[in-house]
């Protein structure tokens, strides 16, 4: 009888998991159609399925939510680092580092002082709340802009992406630090300084060493089955996090740096591994947001809405802009770009995960902090998200967003061949428009493999005539590709 009950419980759990994931994936279409941040959709599904929603699922386990959130965050952060375009990011690294450290600290400080006044918190409780909401989420920003087919000019786009990927470790450190100050008797605030150096230093060192180990291992492992490469990478990502934590370093920073460096390295089955982790990151987002949504009781948030709105407005119009403008003061960045970076600082998943930490530490104001943070994230994404495209156009920083072309062929770059498969767009005013491929004078080690035209693919021959707007898929080494690209961009 007990066996039957257990099996029924497992069946029901699996049923709800399947339903919630299915509904979340299908509902993500609303994000594209109505420019609703996908984060809000997943959270809303969790709330509706929760104890006060139509699903009536009772999930009041902050410890489980924290564990789910950390595991999910590991793979989301790793995938973000893996997908980062280093050629665009290289020029804004220092600006991003300053925003990800000093900017987070300033945001936490301003927000924390305001929370002390509004919520009558102690100094340390206010700083804890400020620390929790100090990090940003670029995924929400670019998801909204992508739904509107709008991009952002450089360096705004790469700076927002790099900052959001690298500012979570600082927010995690500050949150853990202020929890320690609240729970450890007579611990001086100065103790956070050596802890910061060890935390960031060991995290960065572990990330670098694991990157070197992963590349060395994958290049020499030579597994018989390709499907095992993503599986072993999954284990190595978890190992990177655990090793950093074991060495008293920042595990999230280690995972992000390892992913960032792996994204620029060459190793077998890289594209397959990247696709796997992209899909895994989406699954982790769904699981994390739905779980956090289940944890929320809307009736507990309603009494705190007034304070939540004030803190949200402070973040949007004071704390975030102040930190951005002060941190970017030494750099030559246009005022309009700074304003866009400030407005693009949407709160995301990390603050809600960090808001579960005070429960585990037995902080007196844990329930208030969690509900305030949840409300701040929800309203921040809702208000700023709805106005992102308008603000980008107002500041004249918007550019047309071109959809990525999925080619019907793949090419895996290895050390055995000095070539890459890259596409190049033919301008309508290019000198090569109207010419056949045979007459272009294509470099010897440069091959036009495929032509994308009006949503269809053309297999090229020497007699294929080039048209304006064509996207040419070219196999070549860097020097020959650069030479060919220059000839494509020549105007008559």
C-alpha cells in the first residue's frame, strides 16, 4: 500500500513538472508577440500554480528553492559566458569590471540606506536588502528588444551583457558578507576586505585553471560517442563551482570565467556542447523561476507594495543611474549611452535567489526581505521592460536587429584545418552586385559555400550572380576572409 502511495506521489510530481515546463515553453511565445519579458511569464506561471493560485501546489521550502536556484544559476551563468562574443567585449572589459564591482557596491549602498529609512531596518538589514537587489539581468533586456526586432549600438550592448554576466559574484559576496555580519557576534565589517580578496581571487584562479584543464581533457579524451561530450562538460561545470567553493572562492565567478574562456577556445564538438548548454540554461530558467513563483504568497506581498514601489523607483531613477554615471566617469562614453546603460539595468533571477539566503540564516526580517525583493524584481522588469524600446529610440541608440540565420550545414573548427565558416552580408551598393562568382577574384583559400537569399538557400557555382542583400557563407582562414570582406564592402 505504501509503495502504491509513493508511486502515485511520484506520478503526480512528474505530471506537474511536465505540465509546468510545457506551459512555460509554450507561453514564452507571448514574450515575442507582446514584448513581455519571459522572466515575468515563468514567474507568473509559478504563482498561478502555487498555494494561492489555481494549481494549489503548496511549496513552502526556501531551502529547496535556494538549492534549485544555485544549481540553475551555475548553468545559466556558464552558458552566458560560453555565448559571449569576446571580439565585441574586449574593448569594454574594464568598464564592465568597474560596473560589476564598484557599481554593484554603490547600488547596494544607496538602496540599503533608503531601505533603512522606509522599512525601519537596522543598518545591516538595510545593507543586506540593498546587496540582494544590486545585480542586473541583461537576458531580460535583450529578450524584450529582440521581440521588437531592435538592437542596441556598441558599446551599450556588449557592456550590458558583460556587466550582467560578471556582477552576480559581487552581489553574492555582499549578500553572504552582510548575513555573516548579522549572524556572527562581534564580527567587524573590516573582516569583509580580506574575505573579498580571497573570494574573488580564488574564484578567478579556479575558473582559469579549470578552463585549462577542461580544454586539455576534451582535446585528449577522444570519446567514442559524441553525445557524451555535453555530459562530461556538465560534470566539469559542476566541478568548477565545487572546487572554487572548497577553496573558499566565488563559485559563480569561477563558472562564468571558465565559460567565457571556453567560448573563445577550440575543442572537439564545441558547437554541440554550446547548443546543449543553451537548451539546459533555458530549462534551468524555467525550473528556477517557476520554483521561486511557487514559493511566493501574493497575500504577503500586498501589505509591502507601497515600500516596494518606492524602492523600485529609487533603483530605477537614483541608485542605478548614480552608480553608472560615477563608475563610467573615467571612460569616454557618451551621456546618452550612459543613460541607456542605466535604464537597461533590469533586476532578474539572481536577486530572488539571493532573497532565499536570509531564510537559511535565520534573519529576523527574512520574510519581509524576500517579498520586497520579489516585488521589486517584478515591477522593475515590468516598468523598464515595457519602455526599453521607447527609451532606445528616444536616445537614438537603437539599430535594426537581424535574425540569426540557421544554415543547413555545420562546420566544426579544429586544429587540423586553418579555416572558419563565416557569413558576410552583401550591401546593396557593393561593387560586386550583379557580378558572377567566377569574376569576383575570390582569394585562393576562400570558398563561398552557400548563399542565403530571400529566406532560401542557393548552392553557388561560378555562374551564380551576386545580388544586394545576399548573405554569403564563406569558408576561409582569417586573412583571406578579411581580404574578401573588404572587396565585398567596396562601393562603386
